[in-house]
C-alpha cells in the first residue's frame, strides 16, 4: 500500500501519537497538519485565530492538507478539518481515512491531562468536558461520513495501530465496501 493514510477525529483522540507509531509500522513518513501549519506560519494556531479569525485558519488548514498529502505518508489532521466539504471529499479520494473514535469521557480526560491551550484556542469557551461533548455531537457524523474505517481510540496506541492495520488488510481481501469496514 502506498496511498497516504489520514487520521481524523476529535482533539485528544491520539492522532499524533498513533500516527507516529503507524508510520513507523508501515515504514511511511509522518506529518501532523497542525504542527506543519504552525511551523510554516511561525505562530501558534491560537495566534492565527486571534489575529486572522477561524475562516483564515480553516483556509490555511486546507492548503496544508493539500501540501502534505503524499504517497507513503501517515497524516494526522486537525480535529476540524472535516468541517469543509472540500476537505472531506479530498480526504476520501486521496487515501485511506481512519476515524479514531473515543468517548467524551476519554477525550476530556486526555485533554485535561495534557492541555494545549497555548496551541489551540477553545472552540466554545466552556469547560473541557462540555466543549468535547458539544463539538463531538456536531462532528461525529462528519467523521463517520469521511472515514473508510473507524477504530476504537480509547485503546493503547499500539492496539489502535493494530486495529488500523487489520482493517486495511481485511479491506484488501474482502468484498465489503470500504466505507462500511469497522474495527474495534
């Protein structure tokens, strides 16, 4: 397999951690769109949003996605990348899309343990668990619509990688339509 692998999901689902491990397992390159974008802009996402607004950030996010898409690359995307219909279509057509799905409790627990306020501004201004619940309720259907596979991101990173590899392998040998394959 040489197609890029895109990891989508909410903040805290483990896209960067799992992505690095998956890239290593596949002997692929790894890119985190948020990190790439911040390095290129030489400012944090919070600063970009504060100075230019969410629409400008979302436009940069789309440009970044297109820039980093390459064969044999695992790409961890920002949690809101699926908000743009163009991005959802681009992701599905350009590679394998994996939704790292986790419960609100798991996501909120991870975000509380490892806050990233300096990098990513709050989306709602509410406490973490309320924000995660609200944002996930708005985005879950978009993640599912975009993904070829959904995996249980509440597991340890190595188990999540194993789920992804198994789902991709099963799809290669199956007659099941790709977008209905689910692991976990």
